[in-house]
C-alpha cells in the first residue's frame, strides 16, 4: 500500500509545474469549458481588478438549447446580465425605471474558456499547479502560460471532480495578478430555474453587420481573427460607431471606428494596473480606437496595422 | 584591615614594583623569615603566570580563588545593567510591520489614484470601454485609465 502511495505522490510531483502533453492539456481545458456551461450551479463570487472589488451572484443551468445563466451585481448599482443561447441582455435599475440593453456577447466568470478551447493550445502552454481550496471545495490550478507577448496568462482552479473553475486569475508576464475572480460560496447540482425576466420594453437591435469596409487590419497578432464587425449605437453617445472585435478565443480586442471630423492626436492609454490597453490614431478619414484586456504589444500591433482600404 | 590583608597589599605592591627601595628590601627580608608569606608570594606569582598564560598546572588554585571570593565583602552598590537586548522580539516586530504593510498596501482602497495623465483623457472613451465589456469579463467596473501622447513614425504617422 505504501508503495502505491509513493508512486501516486511521485506521479503528482512529476506533473506539478511541468507542461502537460497536448492531449492532457486539451482534456483539462475541455473539461473546464464544458463544466462552466453544462453544469447546474449557483454561487457568489468576488471579482477584483486593480483597486476595485465587486461581488456578484451567478447561477447557471443547462437547457435543451444549451444553457442559460443569470449574473447579478450585489454591490454598486443594481444590474444583472441574463445570458442564453439566443443572446444576452443587461438589465439595469435606473431610479424607478428599468433599462434594458442588448449585449453583443456574454462572457463572465466562470464561463471564460470558449466552447472549443483546443485552438488555444497553439498559443498557450498548459501546466498543472498546486491543489487549492476555494469556497470550501478542493480544486487544482491549471496554468495557461502564453507562448508570446500578445496575451495575458490565466490560472484557473478546476474543481477536483466536475472541473468547474472555482477561481480565475489573469496574470501578467511577471505572474502578478491583474484580475481575479473566485467563488466565496458555490452549490453544485440543481440550480433553481431562473426567475422570469421583467417585462422588457421594445429594444432596438443591438447592431447590424458592417457591409462596406473602409479600413483594413493588416497586422493581427498570431492566433487573432476578427470575430465581429458591426455598426451599433452606444449608450450615452450620439450617432453610430463601427465596432470590430478581434480574438484568439480568450483575449478580446475591440476596434471602434468613427468619422474623424478634425485631426486625431495619437494617444496611448493604459489602465492603472496595465490590464487594459488602448491606442487611438487617425486612419484615413477615420478615428480608430483600439482597446482590449490585452498586453500593449497586441493593442499596438493591431492599431499600427490599420490602413485605409484602397 | 587585618594583618593578612596588609601583607597581601604589600606583596601585590611589591610584585607590581610600586614599593620604594627601602620598602622592597624590607619585604625581601620578611619573605626570607616568614614561610607563610613565602607561600603567599608563590601563589601570587603563580596566579600572575596563569593570567598571562604561562602555566596551567596549579590544581588547587580554583578552590583557593573561590575561597578568597567567599571572604570578599558583598557590594551593595547598584550596578549598571547592560541594555536588555532581545533580538528575536525586534525580528518579530519587523515581521509584523512587514505583514501589516503588505495587507494595507494590497487591500482594496476606496480612493482612486490620481492619474499621471500627459494627455487630456479622450472624452468619448468611456462608452467604448463599456461597449467592449460585452466581450470582457467585467460587468460593472470601468477601469481607471491613464493617457499619454504617442509620437508615430513611418507609414503609421
């Protein structure tokens, strides 16, 4: 018996810290991606970014069409995000009124990995880290280290049986956390049916597809493709804006194009702890604003690679 | 002062060369006549040799020194104590301070840092940041942004 334990211990030692084989890495990522969508759960998690902290509740349940989830902010302004296969809406309480906005996409903890995470293995090396305990449950850290400078690293702690990520960290090249989300309490198993959505007023369509492109992105970082190109209205903003999104499946970078009515200064922006980067410049007759939760080289590469379409 | 102490002081002064020539001659004469004083003189010489590291072969010297110390009067004058150094307590205090600093500096703070902006924050960026959150993880939080002007070169200018 002792020999068996020793062998198990040695096997664990060998795994910890060393890169997983492609097959093992794929299995871990797929298990986490599936668990976050197809498992019933409800819980409360804390999200920390820089100096700010938010507490949110999340519930998820599988449906015949896929899954639906409800995300509710427990502090700050009243706001919730309802997600289903058909789309997502943000519901906000504004005084006595309820405002509803359609979202182009829904992506929130713990549903962070794409449904098909396998292409990520081209851009990330996956390692198994230590075991941990989060919200009273045992989990195993799965470290996704980027192979280049165009994306942040991720550390997800997968619940030992289901694989549900109980904690997620976005880390920079020095392994310093930029953003962390972790369940404080979670119940796995049957989640209650989501309550009926409040009566929603008629909503304009969130966006329409771009038909004629007047700008071309010539320099996308490895693995990034354009996943959206729409014309949309933004809340608190006059007129329409063209919104493109580039992604490798985990990192998302937005490009906003508006007519340049006057010469545009080239501006670089970064969030206090460096997680969000931004670059604005003039491209032909357009003001282009590129921003995303990505390292500066990725934002800069996309922004400098923009050219007017000839 | 008893006679023995008086002899001891004279012997000590003799050995230290502090007696006058006349007193020294008198001491030499007494040493020739007094066997007890000679024995005392031998002990003084041996003690001096040991203190200077010249000999180690006097087996009963320790007993004699301890006996002599027992006869010394007890001093009741206050003695200055060395400072009570407790390095482990200082280390613990330093560690506690370091932990407290770590907790304080990493704890979420209500106030926000003043942006060291070299450029005027673009007025229309906030809606863009909000719109990007359709694809980012954030639901409510708007990141605090710092801006700076960038000089471009080449084709991107």
